[in-house]
């Protein structure tokens, strides 16, 4: 009798379900680059022979119909998310003489309505992209008419006088979500290497000073913070360059690592590709993940020439501690959609299944990076999924040099660290090569003696 009670107790203990996670969802949409002239002048692609499908073209920025369908697939797939991240670059890739501030403001206003009508009761946390300013990229380090005009559109989500003043000063702000996650929305276009206005500055629009203060206060209040913006920190690879001026990338990285206890993740745009990286602290421990989302626009840059389909991103997270649980991308098959004259969306992959990890927290991403050092498959997948939304006939080749750069970029976000990582890798393989040559020489030598 006593024994069977014990057995039942043991069974109860071992079958007790773990406390279920309080799961929340976030949409991330970025880089619409709406070409309002798609039906006539095609300002985003006039030097290319583009076939004009109704949903867009791999050489061009998004027609309005594509912008609408991108938002539609979000509301159809998951209408009830906790919030939406919208990380800029709404204006087409055009020449300054074809645009002006009024026109850019009209584009921003139209897209604001598109998103707010689609998600009437859900907060949207927008940030500017480098193309949203006019002249393009040249965000000044002080208030200007675009900030004033845009605040009228976005204050429905900021809704706080102090933060509205921050927005008027430098287009940055912070808000708290209904699940107590703190959002810090930044204007990292102030740090972008194409911005001539801020090149020699230390702290344009006092954004770093403000960021430091908000992060310190978050630590005191035991809050968790999600950081969002357009131009990402770190090193882009292959190529091995930073989108930010060196002094800004360094200052940014220092702040992220210093306050890594409170930061659950960074979500940025600008790269038009699915990329991620990982901050490590001075002890080498993985501390903060950085995620870059693929773009709505299929427009391909003439040099990299990687055609990719339009995409939006769904993020799964833990409402209790803000930690990122999974990321999935949805993409439109552009050729098929144009052929069928109807939007054809597919889910491309999700990170947990794709990389065989339980979640996308820093320790899980560190495990993936660890595996990449001994196994080519996860690194090949990283390169494949960078344009997972690419049509099947597009492959992005990555040779040994490229692979080493990508691997180093994943957890070296500072350009000097990145370069010394590359040097270690190549001198490492140099030692291997020397060893192999010496061993072969010996084998040949003895083989010759024997025969
Ligand atoms: C701004 O650009 C739009 C579209 O290119 C044009 O129609 C409008 O006349 C321009 N406005 C000014 C003030 O230049
Ligand atoms: C923007 O709005 C603020 C507050 O209303 C005002 O003080 C400032 O002069 C405006 N700036 C511009 C460039 O319109
Ligand atoms: C703005 O905040 C106030 C006070 O917190 C609240 O009553 C109001 O409903 C909010 N407005 C919007 C548009 O969320
Ligand atoms: C893929 O191939 C098809 C058929 O040859 C072509 O129409 C399409 O433009 C290609 N896609 C890209 C991105 O090059
Ligand atoms: C992730 O992808 C796998 C394989 O495609 C699928 O079975 C799984 O349901 C996906 N998980 C989520 C959360 O979407
Ligand atoms: Zn862009
Ligand atoms: Zn951009």
C-alpha cells in the first residue's frame, strides 16, 4: 500500500508538466521602399529592363499592391500580435532630384495608414530608415521638418510628451509594452557611413547619452529591453565592413555589452537579408542577439545582384522575461504571384528547427556558432537562409574566404576584433598547411628510400 502511494507520487513528480511559457508574438516588417511610380516612370529601376509584374520585379522597388499584400499576409497569418516593429526605408531607391521632403512625408503617411488600418488595436513601433530622409541618408543631428511631420503620424503609438520631444530632437523614443517589455527605438541613421552630416561628431542628437540613461534606469527598475532601429551595428560579411562610422559602431557596441543584463535582443533592417549575430562580453560569454529582417522590397543591388522575394518576419518571444524563442520568415513567390496574378506566400524556415536549437537566445546562438567551426552545414545554411526568400534559381556562392568572413562576423561586431579573428583563422590554416606539407615531404622521402 505505502509503496504504491510512493510509486504514484513518483509518477506525478516525473510527469508534472513544466510551467508553460507565456508566449507572445511580434511582427517585424521592414524596407518597403514603395516605388509610387511603378506603373509609369519606375524611378527605382529605370536603367533596367524590368518585366512589369503586378506584384513587383526583382530589379525594382515595391509597387503599392505588394505593400498591401505584405501587410495582408501579416494580418491573415496572425492578426493578434503584441506589437509590430517597423524599421524604416519606406521611400524608394531614387535620385534626390526626383524626390523632396513633401513627397517622402506622403510616402510615410500612406504606409502609416496602411499599417494602422491593418492593426487598429495593436501598437506599432516605427523607426526611420536612411532612405526616409531627403536628401537621402543625410539625417541632421538636430530637429527638422520631417520629424515634426512624422510625429503627427506616429504619436498615436508614442503617446508620451517626454518621448515626443525626444522624437522631435533626434527621432528616438522609448515606450513600454502592455507586457512590460521596454522598447528602445533608435535613429541609427545618424551613425550611417553615407551620412555626411554627422561624420565627425561624437554623439549626434545626444542619442548615446540618452540611451545610456534609459538602459541604466531599466537596470534599476529590473526591466527587460528590446532595441530596434534601421542601420544595424556590427560587421557585414562577406565584405567585412561596418554600416556605421567606426567611432559610432564602437560606442554602440560598448553600450550594448555594458547593459547586456537588461537587453533581450536587437531587431534591425537595412540589410534586406536575413542575418543575425551575437554580442559576447569581455569574458567571451554570449550576451545579446542581433537580428536583421529580410525586406519587403525585392529590389536587388546591382553589385550583389542577389534576387530575393519580398518577405516579412514573425518573432515568438517569452512575455515573462522578453527572451526570443523563435523567428520565422514568410515570403512571396514573386514569379509565381505575377504569373497567377494572385499573391502566393510561403513560410521559408524557422530558426529553431533550421539550426536545431530550443530557442534563439544568446546561449543557443553560441551553440550554432560553435558547431559551424567543425561542421560546414550550419554555416552553409546561414548563407542559404540569408536569402531564404530567394527564388530557386538564385544561389549565393560563398568560397572559403567568404565563409571565414561570415563566421568571424557572427560574434565579432567590432572591426578590429573582426580583422584579428580573420587573421587568426588564416594563420591557423597556414599552420595546418605547413604541417601537411612537412608530413607529405617526410612520407615522400621515406617512400623514395624504401623503393
Ligand atoms: C515633390 O515631388 C513630387 C513628386 O516627385 C512632385 O510632384 C512635387 O511637385 C514636388 N514638390 C516640390 C515642392 O518640389
Ligand atoms: C517642431 O515642433 C516643435 C514643437 O511644436 C517646434 O518647437 C519646432 O520649432 C518645430 N520644428 C520645425 C522644424 O518645424
Ligand atoms: C495615451 O495615453 C493616455 C494616458 O496614459 C491614455 O488615456 C490614452 O488612451 C492614450 N492614447 C492612445 C492613442 O493610446
Ligand atoms: C529565375 O528564372 C526565371 C526563369 O528563367 C526568370 O524569369 C526570373 O527572373 C529568375 N529570377 C531571378 C531572381 O533572377
Ligand atoms: C518550424 O519549422 C518546422 C519545419 O518546417 C515546422 O514543423 C514547425 O511547425 C515550425 N515551427 C514553428 C513555430 O513555426
Ligand atoms: Zn532598404
Ligand atoms: Zn537602409
